[in-house]
C-alpha cells in the first residue's frame, strides 16, 4: 500500500495486466519509448518489449482500427488516444465497428478492448485538448464508458476494464492525474464496473457527479456542512450503463438532487440521470432536479476556462437554492 497519484495508479494497472495476460497489448502515439504525453506508460516498453508496448502513427482511425483487428484475433488491446478531443477521427471505428461486433457476430466473439483517453479542463491546454465528449460516447450502444475520480478507483476500474470481454472507453480527467494522492494497494485488485459509489453520506441533498467534479462536489459538501447542510455525494464511476439502483436510493433518501458535470449541459450525462429520476424517482423529490454544467458553447481558449468551468461555488449556490426551495 502506497500513496500515489492517479497517473501512477493507471501505470500500475497496465503494468499488472501486462504481467497477468500475455495477450494484453498497449499502443498509441508516443506510448513506447517516451511513455506517453502524460507518462502513463512510462517504463512499460522497456519492461515488456516493443511487441507489446509500441508507438503508432498519428492516426486515430488507424489506432482504433488496429485494436478492432487485434481483438478479433484473440488479443486484449489497450489503445491510447492522446486526447478525447480527437475521437472524431476514430468514431466510425468506435461506434460503427467496435461497439457492434459482439452483436453483429451473434456473441460468438469476445471484444476485449479498453480505449484510454485523457479529457477535461483546468490545465490550460490548446484547443481540442480539453473537450468532454463522454456524453457522445454514452450514446453508443455496446460501448461501456468509465470515468474514475481518483487514484484508488482508477487502478481498480482500469484492471476491471482490461479484463472485461466487452469494449470499454476509459476517460481519464487530466486535472486528476497529479492533483491528488490516495492509498493504493501494491497488488492487483478490481473495482466493479457498472457500480456507482457513495463518496460521502448525507441526508439533506444528493449531488450526483463523476470525474474531477467529484472533488469539487466533496469540497462544496465540506463547506455546506459548516452551515448545517448534510450533503451526499454519489460518484457514478461508470457512465454507461448507469447504476440506477444507487442513484435512486440516494434520491429517495434525501429528496433533493443536484446533477453536476463539467461538460456542456445539452445532451450530457446529467440529462440522462435526470431522465432516469424523472421516470423512476419523481415521487421521491421535494424540490425540482437541479443541474450544474458548463455553458452550451465550444470549449473556450485557456485564458477563459476558469470562468467557463463549473466549480465549487457554483455547486454550493445550487445546493442552497435547492434546499431552500
């Protein structure tokens, strides 16, 4: 057991799985000798060789196309897309091929692919590097979408994803890579896919969120506790499929809910959670469903992102508004 950052936990997970299964292959832009743009694969090529950890050309369609072919031949590929903002170049391979193969082939083939990609703001990247397109990915039937909020979950969820026989898109928030540390076991362990986690128990209002916004929500909950407002924070962890039971149990318990996402509000994960609560939990509510999200406009240039991104104060204000409804 050691305290480590999320990027180190992700590296540890891939190290464990390369050792665990010789069918695991890791590839992408600069993931070999350089260890990836964020050093997530640092040292893995040297340890496991060029045949199992290797660089690809700068061609997202080729990276995911290669993963599809390798999965059909019995391998367990873990391709890296350098940033989530580049998924458009690979979207046919993701949505038109990868997500459909098991269905298309009548369940006769496994399709164990884990696509890793950094996303999210707050780190002052150039254009197209901080976009949050997880909502787009959750609309793809046959594709599981996972987004950890810290080092412990990141390692356990990534191992679970790599061992899964279905394709997983693993979303890694860039601001989480090195901003927090948690105790992480040295050995391999799994965190269940498709299962949300209650990160903070509460009785007055539920905040349902994921990724970096879990950290902002926990900070907001601590501040609100000083004013006597007891907040429950639910981390979705898996965005598709949603853990409906945990969401509804929390809403039933508190009677009020705030849905928090960093991405733009339109067609986002929060909207899907709101729809679920509206269909199956509307009678639990003592106040309207509230949402905190980014404005419906393109991601701004980095000088403006601190104004554009949702933050702790936005969450605090929305909780107070809902509790006082």
